[in-house]
């Protein structure tokens, strides 16, 4: 049983993801999108990068790749699926999760460490944390602003489907702590099933203590 890390033309966080999962003792392999999902897949990760150069919209072309239909079928059968950064954009564009990730409020690419507040610790992706806990992970995106209709946002919020919100070091959620202008400071959500998640920050880049801390480990344990 293994986690399939799906590679598209332009993916560039795939090897980071594999190394992070392997570091945590989670078996993972890189899968080129044209090859399709392995039969014994136990999880799917859609990694970051710039699939197809972000043409049309970030993640839009990759979302129409045949393998994404396989990912959707796997997700419907209960296989855990995590989309990170470009993978989150693909997740939204393909309908795995609601909403969309679009151009940052600054209209600039942003690469920095941010703080996230855990909003719901009752999911596979947040079970290693406590509700209200603050973690530090990096972001690296130009189209990371989460947008969704007000009614859908209220539904996500009331259903506990918001995983993380951008906050300051003390856990205060504010506009000043929002790096990209995301609605409600949302940094990550789950789909209709909590085994499906997307997030803009990079947990795989916060698993090795020498190069960025280990606060992101708990997210990846959702595959364990």
C-alpha cells in the first residue's frame, strides 16, 4: 500500500513531498499523470508547483487530466486525498473541494513563513494537533487567495470544514495576519468527506528540523 504523488508537467514539489512522507515512515511513490493511479493506492497527494504553467487558471488544465477522474473515484471510495498549493488549486478546480484559489491580494508571488490556527482537530489531517493550536509553515504562491460565495463559506464554517486559518503568532485571526486576502483567513478546508483536504501552505516543507521545523508533520500523518 502506498501514497501516490501525482506529477504533472510543471510540478515542482513532488520530490519534496516524497522525501517528507518517507521521513515519516509513510510509503510513497511518484506517479506520472499519464500512467494512472496504482491499483494498491492507499492515498493520493497532489503536490505544489505550476502545472501547465498555470495557463487559463492555476490548476485548471491539470484538473481535466484523466488521472484526476481516477483520483475523484478513489476519494469517493474513502482513499485519503491531500492537495497542497497547486494541488489545492487542482482540488478546487476539479470539484474535490468547493471554492477557488485566485490571485493574491498583493498581486505578487509570496514566499514566507506564516502561522496557522487549527480550527478543527477532528479530521485525519489535524488529529495530531489540538483545536486552537498555532503552527508555523511556509507558503509559496501567487494565486493563493481562497474565494467562495458567502452562503457556501457560511456552510463550510458551520460544518467545521475549515481546517486552518491564517493568524499571528498568538493565534489571533486578523486581516494583518492574512498573507493573501483569503476569505475568512482560510488556509485549508476539507471536502464533503474529511478524508479529502486542500491547503495552500506547504506542510511537506515543515517536516525536517534542519530546514524549516516540523510543524507540518501532523498534516501528513493523515496518510498514516
